[in-house]
């Protein structure tokens, strides 16, 4: 953000304008203390057009993004190919609300009742200050959030306690590691068996895992090297959260080496449920159809993916055929 001496432009007083990112600042050759020409893009949004270099006095200074987060002190990194510079600290107060929402979400720890509104109330009342505080919440504190809130409080306490028993992959997903979703979390849980092994995994080992690769491996390694991450994991262990992968019963790898693409609406399964079944049997799902796709599971109103599969000669199955394949 550029903070400007207030100036009238097209009928309104402008005192600040966006600078987008570090690349924009360098492209415009902007310095702190510069005199600039501004205009309203589309007669609405203020923008800097150019620097008046002839107005420079020599007292102007270069600007560069910090290497550490100004809020929590964790390293701030810019990944190759991206414009954004991101804080890497999982306990950073500036990121806390979104981290909590993600941690409690269905695909992560699945804490039913701990939605955005309740999380904001808990933060406002300083009943939680970090993720592990979820597991120290008291019945009375939760009940105070709603009128006649005893039933709600009991349900939320039960859901929080139930989440402690989640499989390891749910916890890995909940940590919000950059580039690591539920699919990658399952791969990591299956390979490393517990959180300590994953925390100590070397980059070379991580990058050799199918569907992980160097960018994701680096993200995982850097995440677990952070003091904030180590502190968080220790607190979750103390709270009784499971950090060990559960043994899969009746291992059946009938879909091993097979790739499915799901398209359209299924009658008896959500896409997430169908994907979980495929992964349970050793297969994997993809969002795009290619010659390497083995099956396209097509539901109602299947669109361009179905057409592409037909053009490529990929095997197309309907929901009934899928049910037969998983009931063999």
C-alpha cells in the first residue's frame, strides 16, 4: 500500500493506493519518499502511473518486503512462480482465525459445531488463543456463547473429544501445510505411520513419494522445521490428540495403479465419498482426463470431461458399474 499526501483526483481525495506486490514496486522503480503521478483506473480505482524521478532529492529509500513476519517473527517466504510473500508460522496471530476454521473443518478434524461464528466469539472473549486451546475449552465457556446453550455446549464438547481419535491423515490435513491437501495427507500418513516420523523426514525422502514432488516436499520440510510447528504438535500430543496412523483393516488394493476421474452428479455418493472408496482400494483420483486415465465415473449432467474421455477412448463407467466394481 502506498500512503500518499492527500490529493484531489476526479472529484475525490486520494491518500492511499495499492502497490500490489514487490514486483510492481520494482517495475515502477518506486522508492519511499518519491513524488508520483496517480490516476483513477476506469474512473474508480486509484493507481500509480509513474514516478517523477526529476523530483528526487536523494533522501528517498528503497523498499523491500521483510524476511520475517512482522507479527510473529516466523520466516516469510516467496515461492517460485508466485507474487505473494507468506508467513510460515502456524501460530501467527494474524492467521489464527483462518487456521482455526480450517483445523475444525469437515475435511480436516471435522469438529461439528465449531464454525466461523463460534470461533470468532471464542477469539473475541479470549477463550482460545491458539489451535491447541480448542482442547482445553470448558463446558461452561461454550455454554455462555448462546442463550440456553447447554445442549449446544455438550454437543461441541463431544465433537471436540471425538476429534482426538481421528486418523493421522486428518491431523496432517488440519495443519494446513502449503500444497498439502487430504490426498497428500493420506500418502504421508500411510508412509510415515506417525507424526514424529513425518516431522523428521528428509527432503530427499519426501520428494521421492509419488504425487508429492520437490515443491510439496520442500513445503512439508520447511513447515516441520518451524519452532511454532514443533510447539503446536507438542501441545496437541499433551491434549491427547492421536498422532498415529490407524491400521487399515482387510487391505484390498483392487484399484492399485488405476486412476479415476469423477464427473457429473452421482445418486448415492458425493464425489468425496466416491473418491475415498477408490483410495481405500488403492486407486487414485484426478481432476483431469488424459490418456493415462483408466476410468471416468460419469454421473448425471456429466460435461466436458465425459466428452474428452469419449474422444480419447477412455473407459467410461456409470454408478451401477462402479457399485459392481467395489462389491466384488
